[in-house]
């Protein structure tokens, strides 16, 4: 029913090395994300153009189908390689990726028959902690790419979207950490401290 795709294709410029593999509380960051969410999925895929360092993970590895096409190209890859009708797409640098929220997004897609369920934070939409219906979304993303669109939300208006408001998100994410991402060594250190405070594995 659900494929979990964790995207590890970023360039990690500000981190200085591959942030997906940076240690977080004693294990690679991407392993933490996978372990938090994998019980929801029937299949786990890691998208990366550098597969060798990721072979220790219990997941299928897939290369980016459209290198250089940014976040929208990454979403296209995620939808294309998934084997199941629903696809959860998660960025690899979210140490507090939230399984309860992801399950709620999955259920929203199923119960409302929408094309995608995307949470909204104070910063805006969070398309890389979201659930998509492959059958409809893949064609829309492909059309946007063919029209030379780059924005990940460029196709949203043509789809039946369900958005979870910040208040709804808070029901599942009371600490407001689900979308926190780490881009620098300082970000990583602060996130580790927060995880220790909350005693979150």
C-alpha cells in the first residue's frame, strides 16, 4: 500500500559532507529517519546518486532519474521508483520526522481520495514530509517538468490536495519538531541536544 522514499540526493554544501551519513546520537542520520518511519511502509527506497555508502541500510537504493532538476526532479524520481500506490516522501535531514503525522497524512489520502496530503507549518507547505498518490501525481509532476517548471509546488493547483493546518499538525507534533532540518554542523548539534532533552530515540 505505502512506499516510503527517503531522499538523500542533496549536495550538503553547508554541512561540508554528506549530511545523511552524519552521526546523530550514535547512528547515521538517515538510519534514524528510516527507523522512525519504516514500520509504516510496505517498501522503503533511498534515492541517492552515490549508493555505495548506503548499502548498510535495509532499503532499496535508486538513482535520481533527472539529475540537476532540483526538488521537483527529486519528487519525480520518488514517485517513479515506488512500487505501491501511496508514496510517503521524506527528506533525509529531518531527525524528528514524525510517524504519527505521516500515518495521519496517509489516512487523509485514503479517506478523502485526494491526490496528496501535505502538512502546512508556520514556514509554509512541507512537501518533503508528505504522502502522494502515485497514479495521479506522477503524471502531473512529469507534465510540470516538461513545461520547464522548477518549483516543487508548481503542479499543486491541478491536483486534489489536502492540506493539514498548523493546528492539525500540532495534534501529532506537539513539540513542533517534525519539519526541523539540519543543514550545518551547528544545526546537527542543536538537534541532538533537543533529542536528548526529549529522550527521543
